C-alpha cells in the first residue's frame, strides 16, 4: 500500500490533481473534507455541536449549516479546536476503515493533512500552491461566498512554508501543466 497526501490552501486545484492522480494510479481518492461534512451530519456529533455553539448553526430544516458554523469557528482558534475535538474521532475512524481496504494506492486530499497522524504515514507528500489573487477569485465564484467569509476561512488555514514536501506544484490552472505534473508523480510513485 502507498499513501499519497496532497495538501494546500483551498482553491489551489489540489482536488483536481488528486483526483487525476488517483484515476491514473487506479487508486482510491479520499476527500477528507467530505468526511468532515459527514461527521457534522452524524446525529450524536450534530447534537454536541448544537450544545456547544447553539442552535444558530442550524438551517431552517434543523441541519447544521456549515457556513453558519464556519462564521463562528474560522475567526476563533479556540472554537476551531473545539470543532476539531468534536468531529475528529469520527473522521479518524472513517479514515482508518478506508485504509483497511485492499487497495494499492490511496490519494488523500485535505488542507489540514500536515497536522494529523496520516501525514507521518504518507509515502509521498505534495503541496499545491497558486497565485493568491487568482485562487481567491476562483473560490468566490465556486463557493458563492462573500469576501468577508473567505477572509475568515483563510485565517484558519495552515502556513505550509516550513513543512517538508516531496513535491511542490505551483498551479497555473492550465490543464497541460497539471497533466504533466500528475504524470511526473505517477512515474515516481510506481517505481
């Protein structure tokens, strides 16, 4: 089994690259953000989150609204840690189950990978970067969020500058350059 971990700020194109690499390797792509979304939908976790942050995080149907929750936690590191403490056990169990599958290659995609146990398990560590102005414009269009919300979300991201990576890819969003990068990683991984 080989674990390839791809990280970077939101909007850098890391998911596109991770999906492409997983497909080329005939591997399993794992979007850890989606597991986090599943965690907040779990009834026990949802109740804990409401008890901690209040019912203001719910939408009109009684389901957790991630943007409302984000408005609370993205600008407060203590509250972000509380959210992590509540959801991480669920996420970790799901990821551990995934890694038990009979699969030769796993491609993990998550902005927070460098701060969890799976980072030390990675065979290949990849950072995807891009021009901040282009990246932020893409996020605003993709996620239909305000600049204020984006700034809150950005304040909760990691500083990757001091971390150790096997590859750093500065994404210009051109399909040819992404395909070329994926081919390089593919060739190195299968050796």
